[in-house]
C-alpha cells in the first residue's frame, strides 16, 4: 500500500490491458496438448509471416550482437517510398500500441482532454489516463463511431481525438467521405489520431486515402501496424505518418532502440511482398464468409466486420467462452469492453474456422439443454 501511494492517482486508477490468452497458458490450465489448441483471439494472421520477411529475418540474425539502427533508416526509407512521404514524417514504434502511447505522451497532459468512442480500442483510454489527461468517451452509433457526437464533444480542453477505422473490437468501417468531412471540421489545434491497424484488409480505396489526407490536414496522424495482415505480431513493429513537425516532437519522446533489428529487417521485406498480402486478404475474405455463414445458420447475430475478426452476440457468453476454452478453442470475451453478451473471433485458416464452428455449435446445444 505504501508504494501505491507513490504513484499518481492517474496511474493507480488504470485497469491493465488484458491481451488474448496465449496457447501455452491454456494448455497448462486445461492440461491440453498445445498442438490441439486453436487460437482465434488476437487477430493474428493465420498464414504467419510471409516468405520474404522470413528470409530477411534469418539474414538479420547474424548481426544481433549490434544495437539496432536507432533511427530506423532503412525502414523509414521503405515506408517513405511506399507512401510518397518524407522520411522525416515517419514515426516508428514497438507495435502501433507504442506509437499511440508515444503520441499521447508527447501531446497530452493534466488538464487536457482526449476523445474516443465507446466500444473502441481499449488502449485509447489507457494511454490517455497514463498522461494525467481526461478521457471523453462518446457513445457509439451502431457499434461504431458517431462522428457528429464526437465533433460536438470537442471543447477548449480537447487536445486529441482517437479514431479506429476499421474499429476494434467491432469491425465497423466509417464511410470515407464522412471521415474526411469530420477531419476537415476539427480545429487545427486538435490532433486526430487515425488508427488503421486493419486497413490492409480493405478493398482499394474503401477506407479513403488517409495518407493523402495528411498532406492537407496537418493535425492528422495516421497510425498503422505490421502485426495484422503482414504477419509480424511477435516482432512488434508499427509506424505513423504525420507532418514533420509532429513527427519530430514524437521522436524526441521515442526511445532510440524501440524497434529491434529483426523487426526492422522483416518489416522492410514485408512491404515488398505484395503476393503474400494479397493471399492474406483472400484467406481473410473466405474465412469471414465461412464464419459469418455459420453464425447465421446458428441463429447468432453479429456485427458486420471489415477487419480480420467478427464480433457475435450470444446469451451466456461467459459460459460459451468457458466451453470453448475447455475444448481447446480460444476466442476473445468482450466483457472488458462492456459487451458482456459478445465474443470476438479472429479469422483463421479454413480448418481452424471449422473447428471453432463445430465447438461453438456443440456449446450452444449444451447450454440449450
């Protein structure tokens, strides 16, 4: 208790983020064979890492006695080339979570407010609270962002707005024209952080050209990750694109070695592997159809998703989740998002999806009886 009093109230009040349950943990808890477990909880790419990234990773191992490039020169150059921006506009992070925290730590402080939506990514309130700023949660509209209400919530204390598009954990997608008009309406002194962790799963142009928007709106920060469609979740590498002044300030806060050598090498290679990215989209599209068709057949409602997961609703969600765990299937309960009657399932390989469907059907029959 003595040490708790040494921390600021803003830190003591934080409820730690709860990640998806690891396979090894479930195996220990349930005395299951790890090879028999299907994990569909953390929105990972079921194809794993692409072949070009794997080759780059293996080549980089020989130089691990050296510190990483603290400025991430090669990766910044690759991102700048891909998105036609200057390297000075790129911020690198240990996953996009790190990018979000760096932006918050750079610009938020006591007395400031940050706006985010109900049912949006749990990291937004966490990174806001750790700075001592006040989070303003705006009620959701159809499980997604209510842009009109978020615009109305802006006050003289507002410093930042977080938007996830597509949104996690609901998978909703904002129409590009509405999102553009919203950003255009935000005062220039308010930063808009557009979190596009799942944008690679969208059809071309479906989510709008946010990087192009950032040329017009100097208060826009576009955050992305290599953890999802690129299959590098375990390496932890994310990035943001902003105007160079914003990037310079954030990079003053960033630790110089926050992205390790393996992550940088794999990310550079992953950017070039368009065939793997296309295959990831194909597997995801087919898996989404497989799972949503089964949910419909079982009479379960779900939120239409444009990401690599789908959130569905069911009575006795906690018991259903427990049944799935006991039978070696890990999904994500959403009680922590104040969605106690919902579960989120990531899209896996066809055989993993089939296993989930079978066990879910058995669970529903078990509790119906």
